[in-house]
């Protein structure tokens, strides 16, 4: 995607409290053009990270990880980075399991990601950073992008790191998607209004 958009790093949007959804809740898809679910890793930042931070500093700032599902409405093809950012990267909701990270640190050792559709395992990966990129590098990138706009990555913030598998287009008859991050925990979201 970076080559397709001719950009050097991932796009950085923002999370709002209004977009947060607790696991198990229902999201109305009424009026959505093309609903898509992205199973992601939520990185919980516990210390401020300045622009230009080295890998060790960024790694120490990661207090833990937990599963998340980003819900996006793909209203147009992802071709123009400025338009994509103008719509906050198509984001409508982020499903989280709770406030605290379910696993401390930034390691993905022994983690298996399983995505369930219609109650059945649809896809799995044991390398959650292969599709989205290294979490430490993502933390550093977000800190650099924020600094370019006079902001700072602060302890207590959460970064969703990109889909661990190819994004999932929600089919008309689908009523739920679940993401299990074994042995960490899981999240699920239900759909209505279609």
C-alpha cells in the first residue's frame, strides 16, 4: 500500500472517544458504502515518546498490547493520501476489549491471531507484525508525525497498528466478526442496520 500511495510510512489518523466501542457491542452499518473490518493490535503507550526516539526508547514506552477491530467505511478507492487523511482513513469505530493492555510489553512471541466469521475460524496468523509492520517502528513513526504538527505521543494513548490480515469486507448477511489474540484475549463486534 505504501508504494501504491507513493508514501514513505503509514498514514496516521486519530482515535476519538465517540468512535470507541466496547467488545460485544453492536454497530449500525446503515448508510455505509462498503463496511470493512480490520483486526488490529492495539499498542498501549505508557511513556511519552519524542520525535526521533530510538528503538529502545519506543520499545520501553510500549506498556502492552491487546486485540482491536477497526471499522472503516471504504467510501472510495484508497488512491489519494490527502483525501484518505481528510476522512480519517475511513475510520468509523474502534472496538477495544477494555482500558488496560491484556499482555505487557511489545513482544509477539507465541501469539496467534484468529479471525472468526459466522462463528468459524476464517484465517489465522502467528506473525501479527508481518502485514502491518513492526510495532516499535510504528510507535516511532507516530511520534515523528505528531511532532511535525506540534504534538507529542503521550503515555496513556493507544495506537492501533494496522490490520494483521487483509481487511475484511463485511458481507450483507454477516452479523458479527471476532478477533482472538491467543493467549491475550479477544474482541468482537456485532452489526445491525443493513
